[in-house]
């Protein structure tokens, strides 16, 4: 697998190649508190995840982007799932059944 530090501007640095999950766990332990966000890519599957230091542990970052062609509730009332109320794009999607 390939691991990087994710810089504040979104660029990648500190590229390293790791051979096992054990090496990944060691690398994450060494970088905890030094790197805020890291990117991990599987060379076998191409799957990419990003993890961030949440102050207690590494946490997987979920993609939170709007999808083209879908409608979202930006501002909702109390109890409504909307971007302004802190919900994700997926949670704020307007469905025909809504």
C-alpha cells in the first residue's frame, strides 16, 4: 500500500510504501500527533481512504460531496436534515418520497 501525509492545501507529501497491515499500524502510530491527515491507497484494489487525527485516535474521513444531478436541502427547519443543520450531502438529499 502507498501512504502519504495530506497537507493543509490538499497536496500529498511523505510518500511511503508499506507491505502489510502491521506496517501500516506501526506507521500510523509513529505519525499520530505529527500528521493531521493521511491518505492510504491499496495498490491491489486502488481503494483510497483518508484518516484524520481527531485528538483521541485516527478516524476515517467519509466523502462528503454533492453529486451532480441530485437536489439537496441547503437550509431546513428545526429537525430537518439539511446542510445548514450540519447534515452530510447524502443525508440532505431531497428524494421524491420526501
